[in-house]
C-alpha cells in the first residue's frame, strides 16, 4: 500500500523551500508532507503531487462522517466529524437531536420543540395545605342523572399530551365518544381540555398521559372561544365499558326533558 506521507512530484512554480535539495536540472524534488497538504481545486493535486487512488480513498473515508441531524431538534446540519453529534436546540438531546432532555417536554413549536416542564405544579403541591386541596369531587366513582345534567359535556377521551398556557394546563385529548355536548358542540377527534394549574396540582382532576377517561365538565372561554374545561368540580374517572351503557341511558332521558334547570 503506498504511503500518503511522502511523494515525489514535479513543481511547476517558484514555491521551493531553500532547504530542499535540488537533485537535477529538471526540478524533481523530494517533498516532505508535514501532515496537512493544500488541496487544489483541480482533481486531487496536492502541492503539485498527484496522490494515488488508495491514498485519496483512505483520507476521504476517514474524514467523512454521515450526519443525520433531526430537521426540528437540531440547530444545524453539520455534526461533529469524530462523534457524529449534531448541535441541538435548547432542551433537546440525543446524537441526532431527536428527543427532549430530562426536565423538558415536547411543544408544538418548531423553533423551541422542547420546553422546560414548569416547576409551578410542585411548588403549589408542596405549599398547598388541606384548605387548598380539600373537597376534591373528582375522586367520586358514582355517576347519576343529576351529575350528568349539571355538566355541559360528557365524553370519553384519551389524554395525548400537555402544555402550560399561563395559569392553565392545556391537554391535547382524543375524543372517542360523546354523551353530551355544550355550546361548542364537541366532535370526535383531537380537541383541547383546559385544567386550572392550581386544581391540577391538587390532583383535582388527576390526569395521566396515554390514559382513557370519562370526563364530565363545563365549558369556559379560552382564546376567545368556548372550550372543554375540567376543574375540581368536574368528574374525571378511568374509563370502563359500563360507563358507555349508563351514559347512553342518561342521554335518552335528557332528550325526554329529564335535564331541566
């Protein structure tokens, strides 16, 4: 295998070091490469020397590292040529910047894809005494016609994600079934469920991601439009099939006028 550190070449220009020995009238010199050779724009000429194909392929493969930087999580497309680590945005981690770091949660912004999980929940919970977190009605497992009639909506929903918006926590939910709807006329599919941060800190209601719930709550104005809201007066319980049969019965009674104010 030819060595890539030394090469004999013909020099066409005047750039010859004074300490290099002139061997013949034709100007053939023994050139000593010192680790880094200047690359000309033409082909693979380096300091006037034409490197062998094996040297070129060896150097090329050693210098090139495939970068697979995430288009949203990475702040650039160029990665570290030794480790392959891409430059990540704030709160993003991973070699290719493809996941949120510990203490961060995913957002919907391509500019800041990972945002810090607010510590407000923990501070409220630690400072919240019995007078702040008492009388939580969401712990009830009993559903009756009266409770059904007092709420604006009754749905089965899967909790997908969450984000903090001011003093509220906005959950992205998938509405699976509808047993009662209010002014916004909720439909099946993705929707938002708004929960006051103070109530959520007291687990009123208690919501877990990737879990299906029966939710009976009221509607309030959010972003200028009525939206689904769950607070300490709402009913949020784990979903089970028997709820569907019972809520359908309440729904039929409502249509017959059993939910009068």
